C-alpha cells in the first residue's frame, strides 16, 4: 500500500432499530440473540408486541438489534421498525431514516383486511420516500416488519446488500400463516402500487415477494438499489473522516480517488455492480471537474460516485461533500 494511503471498509448494513414507546428499563439496549433480549426484558408468559417482533427478527436471520423508546436515543442503525405504540409518528421516522441513511420497514395497519384496503389507504400510511418499504399482509395477527428485517439481514450476509430480499430465497420462518392468501392479480396490483406482497406458496411456505420502495423516483424504485446506495454513501463517509484536516487540492483529491476506487472495485469483484469490466460498473470523480474555486476556498471536498446496479454503464450517481481545510494544497 502506498505511503499515506487510506482504506475504506464496509459499513454495517443491517443493524435494526426497534422503536418501542413506553419501554421499561434502559433508554437504549443492544441485543444479538433472544437470550440477550430475555436477559434485558424478562420472559413473560404472554409475549409482547416487541418480543414477537424481536423473535421474528432473529428467527429469520437478524443479528444485531437496537431497542429504544424514541428516535433520539437510537445510536447507529441501518433499518428501522416501529413497534405498536411507538411515540414517534411515521413522518418523523421517515425524516430520521433519510438523514441517517437507513430504511424504514412499515407494517400494514391491522384494519387493512383486504388488498383493496391496502391499495386505497397506502398513500396516507406510507408517504413517498426512497427510504421506506411497505409490506402486506400481516403474518397472522401480528406485524411482519421484524421478520422482514431479519430476511434483509440474512440476505445481506448470504448474498450482499445489493441482492433483493425477496423471492424463493426470502422464506419467512417461525411465523404464523399469513393473514390473507393473495392471488396473482392482487400481487401484481400491489407491486404496481409500491406495496411489497407476502404470499404463501404450496409446498414452499410464506415468502417475501416484493422489493419496492415507496419512491416516486424511478432510480430508487427497488430496495436493493436504494440500500446499495446508502451502503456506499455510509462506507465512503465513514472511510473519509481523515480528510477533514487536509488541505483542499489535487494531492488530497488523488488520495480520495484512490481510496474510493479501491472500495468500489472490491464491491465490483463481489458482484455488486453490473458490467464485465470496471468502467462499466462504477466510476469516481474527485478533481477539478467536481470543484469550483468557491468550493476550494470554502473547504468543500466534493466526491461524485457512479455505480451500475441494474445494467452495465447505466449509472446511479451519488454526490458526497465533506468540509476540509480551505487552503489549496
């Protein structure tokens, strides 16, 4: 490695926050198994809504849960689930997830008893956002979001954050039967509306059958594309903390380009991007073309990243800014 070179590591992608209003005990608890959950919260004869969601999370592949009574004491997280009775409204949760590069997994209200209900009421319950995913129906009488978050964590570990947490590899385990059996036309209608269907297939069981966000932006229509973008942004942001004390100029830009390129090439080799050669899978710009003189004077370090999640050379662009020393090197 060249002297002064910096390595950008992979940020966490599936730490899941469970926001539970009226939580007894510590303000923030991290657990990595049901045994740890019971140590912190006890093991009542009748499971609570939080307990069932955590149980479903670990049963489906979850590894790291953060439990807190509101959105102000969570710490770091990548995925959020709202436990019934959570203090924070959906809009507040969406705003926090957007600012923290995280996804919000929304449950359908218990009152939604049909696909027609979901199609009619989803816009009010799940506003448009690339950082939100809505699933339907419920699993039995309870919420599916804990199980979905577990499937996301399992998919990340087995296939990568760029893989869709849906299909035959996204079976739901250890959960009750779905509250509704959806037909093919119903699944198609839900998908068109940006609602992810859960369905039961004979001989297979319950599966996650959709991977859409609530975004109006076609670029971020799919959960794996949005989550890959968030993963790249967070990894690069964490991995460039060292730049803040460096003078803003070409020597710094060259080092940043090298570090970000090495990180993206590692993801390319793992199969994150489309394309047979790196130039079709990703690009990095941090040079004179991404900086005005005003940027340089004010210490704005601008990094432009392109990655091809679906088709070679069709890039989704990310723009990251860090503030560094304003003097040009």
